[in-house]
C-alpha cells in the first residue's frame, strides 16, 4: 500500500516518513519489543520497518501489503481487513502512515486485535485532526484523538500512549521545500476541498489487548 506522503513529496525515499525509523524505535521500546517478539507490519511497503526491527532489536517480523507487486522477501500480499494469520499469533502489530487510507478501519482494528496475543500491542502512526472534527479530506480520513481512541476501545484495544509528532511532519515538509523537491502539501491544505476548521497533525499511538 502506497503511503499518503508519496504523491506529496515527489522525491521521498522508500521508507521515509514523518519521524522516520526513530519514531518506530520509540514505539518499539515503549512496548518492550525484543528478540522474543513476533511482530506484524501491516501496509509494510518494501519492508523497511521489518528489516529495521530485525536488525536493531532482533524481532521476528512479518510484513503484509495489499500491493501484489511487492516482491521483497519480508513482505507477503494480503488485506488488512482479513489478516491471513491465526488468532493470538503476534506480540505486536504496526500500521504506519496507512490507517487513514483504509476504507474499513473498524474491520482492520478488529483484525489486529484478533491476531494479537493477550497483552499484545498495536502501534499506529498517521495523520489526524489535531483541531476540528473528524473529517474526510483529500489526504484521507482524519480521526481526532477522541474518535481514534473510541475506535480502539470498540475493537477491544485499550489506548495507552498518544503523542503528537506534528513537528516530524513539518520537518519532512520543510526539508522537501528546502531541497527543491516537489511538495503539494501546501496547496492541498489551503485548497477549496479542505474541510473548514480542520488542522492536520501527526500522531504516535499504542494500544494494548487485554489479558485473557
């Protein structure tokens, strides 16, 4: 699945996203992922996150992506709303920069909860409505913090950590502009199709499945 940032930052490198892999590491450390952890990276793209977590923390990581053209060994084809794994398989599931693009978020989160073991962690990072109500925008569906946490609770996942990392999105944007890359973000945020009163932010969130 292509990230929403790809058409915005024309020369964005594979795996580059707001906060980069440092934000992935922050979440992994919060959830105490390590060599014994079995993880699933949903919307894994070319497998950058999977390779990073294997290399730095020794985790066992499977990648899944809806794009059948992905050919890297770390990633297999599959749909987030119907994960091809038995229940209770993973210690952690990650969805980076993708949930806002998925048409069935409730089904996706329910599937994440199903494949997590009791006590397992879901890690999310994505755009959100930092100010204003949840809205459908040209960048995808923007939840507010409250609406996102309600989705998690309804799926049997208890929100734990929520951090605003809008500065990471701003840094990626500024870097693109300074280097002369194409960047359509300004035009989209100021365009006529943008919902009035909605201010875009970027978050990191973790949620935990209850113990059996």
